[in-house]
């Protein structure tokens, strides 16, 4: 079921409080009306889906992580999405930039290797 949600309608919200290195990650899906279904990580390691009013109380984060660890988690999610052929919103420019950097690196290597002496 979670894999189905990930492929179809699971949203990820990552926020950082200014002046803090702590990132707050919320995994949620749209509920009925003004409700969202938020996944919260339980002490036993399982996720529990709880329903919250979008306009109401604070929506709890699914988990918290330091910024450095969060960067590694995001990189792992992007790699997994590419491997599983899951489309991520906003990744077109990321992938294009990655491709351009690789092409530039290859051109630099060609220049170094095949440079006429």
C-alpha cells in the first residue's frame, strides 16, 4: 500500500527553521476535503497514518534529521526514484544540470587525455 501511495500521491515537505541545522520532514497524502493523512514514525519503527486538518493545528513532522543527514537521505530518495522510474516533481532541472556537469567533465577529460603536445 505504501508503495502505491509513493507512486501516486505521497507528498514530501522538508522545512528547516532559520538558524537551525535541524530539518523537519513530513510525508503526507491528500485526504478528503481539508484533511491530510500524515505518516508519523512510531518508536517501534513503523509508520502510523494520522489525519489532520490542513487549516488547523500544526501538522507533526514524520521525522527530524540534521541537515547533513538530510542531504544524504534526499540523494538516496532521488537515486531510488530514478531506479524505480518514479517521476519526481522539479527533478527535470536537477537531472539536466547533472547531465550538463557530466558532459562538461567528459569534455575536460578528453582535452587532458588527447591534448596535443
